[in-house]
C-alpha cells in the first residue's frame, strides 16, 4: 500500500537524521565544559589570573581540532564515514580522561589537544554523513539536528558544571562525565548504516543498494541508485591531489566555504559560548542563570532552523541569521556606551547576547557545514569539506586564545563593533556568492555548479 511505503521511507529518513546527534552531542560537551569550570581549573592548577593560560586551555583543543580536520577527509574516504565517526571518539575519550586526571597546566593542555584531534575529525565527517544518507527534500532538516545536538551538549555541560564553584575538584567529575557521550558515539555508530555514496564510490554497488533500502524503503531504491549512477562511477580510480582544491576548478567553492566558516567564527559566537560566565559576571549577572538562558536560546534557535531549513532554504536563513546578529551586536555596543544607564545597559547587554545566540542558531550555526557538504562533487567532497573545516578551527583557535586579552585591552565597545562588522560583511558575501541548494539532489547541485567552474 502507498501509505505503508511512505511510512517506511519516513522512518528511514528519521533514522538518518538521528545519526547526526551522535557526534555533536559529545563534541559540544567536551569543549564547552570549560566554560563553567575554567575558574576552578585555573585555581587548582596554579594559573588563576593568567588570561593567556586560560585562553590556551580553550584554544589548545581548537588547535588539535585544526590538525584533526586536515586529516578527516582522508580518514573518511579511507575507512568510511561510519568507522571515521567511531575513530574520532577514541581521542576524545583519551583526552577527557587525561584532563580529568591532570595535575598541571601542561597535562591539561595535552589532554585538551587529544580531545581537539577527535573533534576535528568528527564535524566534517558528520556533515558528510548526514548529507549522504538524507533524502534531498529533508536533507537540511536532518542537518539541523547537528545544531540541536550541540545545544543539548551545551545545556548538559552547563548543568554538570554548576557545582564547580561550590565543590572543590568538581571540574574533574565534569571531564570524567564527558567520556560517556564519546563512548556512546562509538557504540551506536556500530548499528548505523554506512553512506551509500561512499560504498558506491568504492565499487560496492550492491552494498549501497542495501543501505538505501534501510534508509528510504524498498520502492525508492531503484530511483536512488539511478540518481547516484549519474555521478562519476570511476571516482575511486582517480588520484586525488589537494592542489585541485587550491588551483583547480573546485577552488571557488573552497573559497566560499572557507570564507563562510571564517566569518562564522569571526562573528564572535564562540567568545559568547566559551567565556559567557566571565562576561556575565562582569555585568553583575549570576553566571548560572545567564548561561542557562544562553543554552535555551541556542536550543530554541536550533529548532527554528530545523523547521525552516527545507522551507525557506539555506541562503535565506544565512542572510536572516547574520542580519539578526548585526542587530544583536548593535544592542551590545549600545549597552557599553554612555547613552544608557548602568542598570539599563546590563539588561540591554544580556538581551543582545541572547538575541545573538538565537539568531546564530537559526542559520549561521547549522547552515555552513550542510551547504558545503552539498556543494562539492563526490570525488572531492570529504577532502574539500575537511579543508574548509580547517579554516573554521584555526579562526576559532585565535578567537578563543585572544578574546579575554582583547576584552581587557580594547574593551567591549570596540570588540563588539569588530564582531558586528564581520556579521555585516557576512551578509554581503552570502548575497553575492552563495548558491541555494534547497530540495536539489547532490547530482543536480554538482551539475548546476559545472558552468561556473
């Protein structure tokens, strides 16, 4: 019966969307845990008051992520998307355990480096995986699950970190707790499907067909395989060279993707996530309440993105998101001027920060990784996304390293003005360069990009 086939297809689609949760939940927890616990860590390990050392605790993880990201494409193409996600869980488990047992700053930094390596591998592979196992008409919706999972990880880390200031050594419990989601990732991926695109690329058409049947339902397998066959069957025989991404006909999409990720981080969003406790306390707002509001705003925006992604499209969400972030930064800037009283400025600052997080989660957060994994052809997709993600991590690294120092040196007014300018630049860049991919198959997107390459 037709309704039964539709139900079978829908259930397969839901399963493919749920897979994206499995990476982003542990990733967000292991990095954002530092937000609430940073002060306790710095006191116990003897670097309290050293803003550069505090920045390093955050940024070392991001440096490791940069390295992991560079190799994520090679790993994903070598062992498959499913095994690559399992592999990325291992350094996260090792690194979180080392951080929990750290007795010095250097031990903590080494543990954070391991965590970062796993995190660098994971997001690029997760974006590929969700893109390749999702039907075109819900691919954006499934990709939005990654932002929801990030929001849940943020909320979980904030809850776990609340007792850190009251209970001595609680931060070690926080790091031990972050081992669990990484272990669950490794376990659950054992029961997940492999990407049909990767299987087909490796010449395993029968296996790809079997995975399509699990994802879409039997009646839709033939059409999916026919669409997949339109791509280059001989991809696996070609020798890939990274120079193709820098000088070849894919360089324009690499430029768009790298710029999008750089602007995403230069907007200042991770300065909010990593150091919101410090910023809110400076404003006289209890960090526990403020950070919980940040987590709720991020989660609400993620749900809005899930609803609108395949209705309005990627480009519309990106423009609306960055435009909202410009408005939010304007509120932040106004709160730091003499135009408003001290009391009003606090409320304006907190409101602007929450609006900033909300609008970020609607588009600027989830869209770039979805968009880039859609725009590259299958032969270079994994390596191209890994290169673009590397720009994400390196910019993220410098934001995490220098944010507190810049806040001390130039103050919130100038710093927020810089962040707002990058958000405005992002709006202009997206209008001119970004292609809409809503509702198109990966093959249709590839063909649409051919005339401009």
